[in-house]
C-alpha cells in the first residue's frame, strides 16, 4: 500500500492547477493578440455590431469560457495558498 501525505496531495494538485492556469492564460493571451483588445472591449464591440460574424461569436464563447475557468482557478489557488481545502 502506498501512503501519500496530505502535503504531497496538495503539492500535486497545486502543480496541476498551475499547469491549467498557464494553459488558460495563454489561450486568453492569444485571443487578446488576435483581436488587439481585452475581452471586455471585444464583447462590447461584438454585441454592438450590426453585422453578425460567426467566427467572432465562436471566439467570444470560447474566450468567455476561458475567462470563467481562469476565475475558478484563481479562487482555487488562493484557497490552497491559505489552507482552505479538504482532502477526502
């Protein structure tokens, strides 16, 4: 039987969390580079446009999803750092 300490589990989870954090921030950065603006401005421009652009709407949905994932990852990272977690 292998025994893994709570600290080791935390470290492994944190490493995976940071991998996901960097992967998601890179995706967001690529969208910002592609459109030359942050998400909020892109969203405002897209929703205010009279011309419908399917590619932009697809990118909007994906970009918005990455923003939500990033918010969750930031929250989890903070909770780990202050010790606000449980191992089951």
